[in-house]
C-alpha cells in the first residue's frame, strides 16, 4: 500500500490563525518534509475556491498555482489534486497548465479529475451549476482532450460541450504516455464507466462495503469497454486523527472541532467532525488504523491519501502514523 498526504491549503479551515502572508511558508515547509523522506509517495491539494463546511473569508489557496510552486520547490514526491473540477478550466488550457507543471517538476504531476460538486463556488465564480449529467459529460470529453494533447502535442476535438481546433500543447509532459489520470468519484452509471475507459487510478469511498461494491461496478464497466480492471489502481481518502490512546484521539478531535466551530458554528463543525469519529474514517489509535487499512488493502485498495487536519499546527500525528502505521502496511 502506498500513501499520499494532503497539504493544508485553507479549504477545510486548516490554516486558521496563521496570517495569510505566512501560509505559503507553512505549506512549503510541510511539502519539504514530505519530499525529504521516503514514507510518502505523493502530496495533494484540493481544487476548491471557498471553504467548507460553509463559505468564509478565510484564505483558500488555488490548486494549480500550488502545483507549480510545489513542482519548483520539491524534487522527489509526486504532486496531485483530489480533485480538479473539469468545468473550472477549459480542458485544452488545463492540459497546457498540467504539462508545464510536469516539466517544471521533472515528470511528477498526477491529474486528479472529477465532475465537480460545490454549488456555492460554482455560482459565485460565474460558472452556473449545470446538471450532474452535463458536468459528467464535460468530464468525459475533457479527459479525452487532455490525453490526446499530452500524447500528440496537438489536439482537435468536437463534442457537445468542448471544441478545440489544433490546440498546440508544447512542451508535452515528460511522463511517457502523458500525465496519469485519477478519475475521482463513485457514480456507478457514468463516473466509474469514464474511469474504466480512461483512468490509471480511481478514487472513491473508503467505507469497506461501499469500496467493495464500487470495485465490482468498476470491474463490470471494464469488462464492457474492454479494459484491464487489474491495471487500474484503486485509492481512497481518509481523515486521519491519530493518537496513542483513544483519549488522546478525542482530545485532538476536539481541538479540530473548536477551530472549525469558531468560524462555521457548532452545527456545521459537529457535522464535519462526525465524519472523523470511527477507525473506518481514519481516526483512532495506530492499532485501530492498521486494522482499517489492512481491511481496505484486502478489498483491493492499493493507495490511501491521508488528510491530517492538524498538519499546519502539529506534525506529531503524522510522525506517529509514519512510525507505527506505515510499517505494518509495507
């Protein structure tokens, strides 16, 4: 099992209390820490503009700007977004941006891509909010455009939602075959079929029964479209609050809740923290988390991307995870 780490960027109210002028240093220092060891295979950011659980005036740093910055300031670790919203950028333009970042990084960019869901920021930025069907149709067309652009260096495409006519994408990515596509989302009729057609990686629920079910659906789509199910790496995201005892886990969780509640209010904070209350979500002692991850691995999950809500303030949970969880999954 391989591991990625989310870098706090403000979206989940995880830079609160740090002056915006100092936030890049916090993010860069954590990225340098991840890059300097050999525990983590990748680092990740979210592609969002407004905070959750409610929009606030807190800073949320833009994903692809961060990709370029991390490409220049790290040297080993892979760099991804979980996940880029297809409709936020024209796909030919996005292919160009990603290819440039890949060259800067020496061939380490990963393309996490999905249909997008956060209605408030869609409307606020003037994108409207198309139906789920339209958003997923754009995803399907967009990944075709990007894959062709990266392979050929030039792309033409005429679809229902996108049209490009001889768009030159030079330089091409350094990675042979183009940038790996992580198709994110568990929609069974459309998203997982798109993943079956184009993805090298998928990303969906970490809940065991749900993970097993989505895997079976993906396998069926692979049979239908004639792709190799076993060649697609299945991944999941977990919210990690790790402590040596259950009491310590509770204390850490309460500190996170208090920070969120101060800006978002108690009901929203409680709803967000409720998703971090069980070992299956990633919260618990090292022994509990090992059991959770071993179960996921047995179901075919090969990659876990970890979000530590304390990361900007306290790395001790990350260090505990590295010492006592990762070796058991090696």
